[in-house]
C-alpha cells in the first residue's frame, strides 16, 4: 500500500457503538443526496401501498382521505414547496398531488383537531435571522438562477430583491384566531411582486426552519395594491386581503370571502401591506452594501479582466465568489441574459471559492468564447454571485455586476485574453491563490520555486534573469517561496499555535530597469504588499557550509545598496542584537546543494 | 424524532412526517447499511437499500400501536436486517432472502466474540485518533477512505477546493498513521 493510502476496512461490520460514533460525527449524505433518496423512498413506499401488497394492507387501512381544506391547504403547500426548495441543491422537482395528503383516523372516527394543532409553534424567529439562513439563500436563488426551477413567469430575475416580510392571520367565524407563524418574504423585481419565499416557523424539521416559495399570489397582489393598502388574512377557503373600507379581495382563494370581519380586526401591523411596501427592501443588491465593487477592464468581444474591490461595507463577514458568471445585454432598457451557444453537454462550473479580501482589490481574467462566443457590439454587464459567509450554513448570496461596452471588433484586441496571464500579471493583478494552488501554478510556469529552503524549479529562469542583469538589460523574474511548518523542529505549543497558518507561500516580483532593482513581495493569498523596496545592487554570494550542515554549499543572491558587503557581515547583520549592525538587504534567491 | 411526534405529524400529512423522519434518521440508516455492505455492494445498491429500509418503515409503522419513545431502535433493526439480507443475497448470489430469515442473524462463537471485542476496541481507538486530527481533516479522512467519496464531493462538504482536499488528505493520512503506530495499530 502506498504511503498516502489508508485502509479503513476494519471499520466494516462494526458494533452499534462504532456505528453510532460514525453516524453522529460524520455526515454520511449530502443535502442533495437526502432530497434525492427521500424521493426514491417515497416512490418505493407508494408503489408498495398502491400495489396493495398483503403485508402492508394493515398499516394503510387506517388512513383515508379526509377533506379538511382549512389549514390543510397551507400545510400541503408548505410540504410540497419545501421539496421544491430542496431541488435547488440538485434533486428532482416533485409535483405534488394534493390528494395524497391525508389525515388519519383515530379509533375509526375522524377526530376534529384543535386550531393549536395547526398553529404549531408560536415562537417567532426574527426575520433578520432567517435572512442569514443558507436555505433562504437557496430559496431566493430559485428566482435568480438560470434553471428557473419554480417555473415562475418571467424568471430568472437577476435584480430580484426581497421586501420586508409579513405574516398572515388565521380567521375563523369572523374572528382573528391567531397569527400564522410564517414569514412571507415578497420577492420584488422592478417594483413589482414576482413571488414569495416563505419561512415556516410552526413545524420545525429537526429544529430547522422549513422554507418554501413560488410565484403564488404575486400577480394578484400587484393588482390589489393598485387600489390601496390591504391587511392579509387566511381562512378556510384561502388567503385574502382587506382594504380599509372593509372590502375584501381574494388573493389565493377559489371562493369570495363571505364573512363580515373588518379591517380594524384584521390589521395587526405585521400583516399590513401598503402600496409602497415593495420598496422596503431587506435583502437585495447586498454586494453594494458589503462594499464590493466590480469593474470591467480590457474588454474584448470574448473576455475581459474583472477587477473586484472591497472597501468598508456593513455586516461583512467572509466574502467569496466562484467561477460562475452571467452576461446580460441591455436591450430596450432591460437587462436580458445573453443566450448560451448550443452546447453538447451541460455547462459545468467548477466549485472553487475565491476569497474576496477586505479592503483590497483583486483582478482576474474572464473568458466566455466557449459559452457565449464572440459578443456583438453593445452594452453589457457581467454578474458574479458574491457570498457573504457568516459561518458554515449561514450565508447570503447576491449578484454584483460590472457594466461594459463591446465596441465594433477591429480584430486587434481579441488575442489579448487568449493567453495565460504572465507571472507578472498574476502578481500585479493581485490574483489570490492558496499556498497549494500557488505552488502548483508556479511549477507549471517560468517561475523560480524555493520550497523549504531549496530551489526546486526555475534555476534556468533565474540564470536567464541574471544574464540580463549582467548585460545591463531590463528584465524581471518571479520567485515563489514556500514555507511549511515542521512539527519536529518547533515546540509542541508553538506548533499548535502556528499550524493552521501553514503552508505559506510568498510571491516575489523582482524587476531590473537597467539601473536599479525593484522588489515587491506579497503572500499568495493576500493583496497587501509585504515588501516594496528598491536596491542598487544584486550580489551573488557563495559559501561553503560547516561539515555538520545538511548541504555543503549555499548559493545566495542578495539585493543591497553597498556592493562591498560580505557574507559574514550579512550573517552578523541578521543575527546581531545590535541595531547598528543591521545592513539593509533582501535575499531573493537561495539554494543549498552538495 | 419520537414515536409520538411521528404519529402526530403523520395524522396531518404522511409525506411531511416521512420527510421529517427521513431527515432525522437517513444518516443513521446509511451508516448501518453502508457499514455492512461497503465491501460487497456498489454505492447505488447501498442507496437503494437505504430507500428500501425507509419504505418499509413507513409501511410497517402502525400509528395505532401504543409505542413511545425514540424510534432509532425500531428503524435500526429494520436497517440491520435489510442490510444483512442484501449482504447474504449478494454473497450467495441468491435473488431474494426473507428478512425474517433467522439465518440473516449472525451467530458468533466465543472465540469470535473475543476477537470481535478486540476489533471493537481497535475501532474506537482509530475513530478517536481520526477525530483527534481535528476538522476538516477528520471528515476528509472518513469521507475519502471510508465512504470512498471523491475530492470534489468532499470539497462541497467542507467548503474547500478539491486541490485542498488532496493536499490535506495526504498530510492527514501521514499524521494519522504516525498517531496509530504509537498505539501499535497499522492500517
């Protein structure tokens, strides 16, 4: 077996305690697996019950269809839409037949249920907390994503925002019985309601909130609010709105309201929708609020450089973005998605997450010729999803856009994006890479790699640079220095304290302009410069190490301002406790060999 | 979820009750089934067995029965029996095996019991050491080397890139082996 392989067969066929430990500590299934497998289990269940297999007949005989449309309507909607919400994570969409919902009988008689049974938990969760739930973000995504899983008219709505939520009240016998403990978040685009994301706080599933949503009564609500403000209520027949003059409009009901409840009774504040409620936004183009700005540079018909900067902002946690982007064209004053080229296979977006550093700017190239082809001249914008992650599972996602213009193609610029960014561009464009990613990139590019104190790649690159310097020709070179923390060479306390900070990789960009040397360094995963200095000379120093050393020779290139400095002086400078001994220098290349 | 909670929810909506039950116990059932079938069955078969267990639970469950308390014993029993039956059918090549077949229950001798006790102790040490790696490394190790998931799948679980997973898993294995060597366990 190879060194990095591990055989865990011993865990098979284990005792209950081992299984419980495994089950409690490690998630065996992803969310999308759960949705998919639940659907399959229901399918199996239904096939067995409908086939009427003898062994199951006993258990199904006590269940019958019990028509109680009152609160059941609400429950069935919730149940089916929860599944639709889950579908965003990759599972199939279920079309629920309401007739499948049944209420059982106890002792052969239908047992009337109290309203409390339907009200469920009355504990309200602040809607601000709900907004930070990952499932809310997924539900919202139903309105903005390409696949339009809820089949909402006019979707996707890339600019969709969410207005302040309301709650309905339950009305029976012309009385308000209780609040319906469910936040209804209106989704708004262009000032119009286009649907809802609902958060059910009544029946928590595994202590988790239930989310569902859809277009629902959004079109009717738009129509109703043209006449004035309404208070929302729900009865046995559905959901209604009541105006201040006590006239009632059916929003989601098959029959007209026939009771005599008044506006004054219904209006609880939290269920009042005014004509301008849709402008009270609680979740929307948050990327601006988070201080994220996108700028399109070097635009060609097939790509551009996207500059992303973050500055200030509110409620900024960990910001990141992925590889996904969307291009929209301005057409008749409306942003419309540019259609993909016909694809043989579905477009697969890679799953990396790039951290957006606070108070920093990063840039990267975006190419779309494989997806959209060459864009004709026009006004466009590119949209990136920005995620604000507070903690695992608690995040908000939103689009940030950068507008750009594609000029009439004169055929000269398109080639710019066809090549890989040079090492200098990686450095200067503040490309963010983890130490592992940066090391992998460095080995594939003309870069000097110093890994754990030794040059492991790019000696020829360095020699070429040094030749240019000797010939007094301007030149530049990129070096990367990779540092790992060796557990055995530090104290256990220090190791515990530092281990999560490693590996660290530094980019070093050294430029020679024919006269002086400019050196800049930064960590691969930060944009802030660690070093930004100018030196007059580049010294090549060689030393023979003591016999006890691991390597016999050390080869070092050092930037200095005094060409007469010696190896010993530099060593003393580094290790002396006297500040007067310090000689300003920067070691840019060090190799040890036998 | 308790029997009472499931019974109450089932009265309102069967599917909602099933969904909540599934979400509460699918990890537990998958662990049982996977643990039994890991070496002999494909992932698709294991998943089908899991769904089969739940379909049985929904079918067998009698809301009229006056049982109370935690449902894990009831569900775990069905899961173990289903997994054992499938294991036997795969090993023997038989098409079907009754889950009520007594032979599906394994009988173990005294020596086997001693060996099993030692193995259980070793399992506990191994799981303890894996947990000692800390997150996300312990999850990476279990998902990669026990559940056989790809770096891309694990990346989605622990919010790292697949490249990170590959690098971290190599290091974590090395560290784990060193920890286990001190316990005289070699994997």
